[in-house]
């Protein structure tokens, strides 16, 4: 899991060295493909995780919405 600044919209994110998975507070998850490590590093040190995502990730990389996983109780 990445160490991001607290965000009103982003719950958490993971990075495997190539692809970035972002989970939003509403439960939606997106995978962004072929994201450079430098972009992810910049996100970790950004003052605003949401603003950085909107300007440096969203719309800049190919992505796919992942199906929500239902929690089994």
C-alpha cells in the first residue's frame, strides 16, 4: 500500500512496479497500466493526493475499472 496524504476521495492505492490500483472511498477501484515509478513517487510526496491523481494519473494512462468485491460476512 502506498503512503499517501489523507484524501477525502481516495481510500488507498497499491503499486506493483508497473500497474497502479486506486481504491476510492465509495469502493470503486481502478487499475492504471504502465505508470512510471517516478509518477508514483511524486504522488507519495504530493501535498494533495486527490489533486495529484487528477493532474498526473487520471486521463494520462490507460485504465480499467475493476469489479467491486462484495464483502462476505
